[in-house]
């Protein structure tokens, strides 16, 4: 079953101020990857950067969550809210 992944939400800093939009940062992460499904990651990155949702199956959700979780390119300020959001889609 396909799920709609919409990362068009604000990430906030420790002081509660808006830091960025999750989808834009995840798009940057996807574009910086050198391993994995290049075509899929590119398509997701372009879509997230446009502030649009991506349709994903359970396997794709797992790929994205693992990528976010294991990345050394983004901080917990990005990881935690994105992973929490992805967990709600299971």
C-alpha cells in the first residue's frame, strides 16, 4: 500500500524558532548521496524541494528512514522530527 510522504513542515530550533523546511533539507541529503537508488533519490529530492509529497511503499519508507537515521550529514535537529513523522506513516 502506498503512503503519502509530505515533508513540507517546519523544523524548529531549541528556542522554538523556525530553522528550515524538512523537505528542503532532506532533498539536499538525497542529492548528496553516492550510494543507493540514484534515480529514485533524485526524483524524491526534486519533489521534496518543490514542497510536494512523494508516494512511497513500505520498502521506500524504510529506505528513506534508514538513510535519515544513518546519515552523518544532518543533525538530530533534522533527524528526530523527520524520523518521528515517517514512523507515523507505518
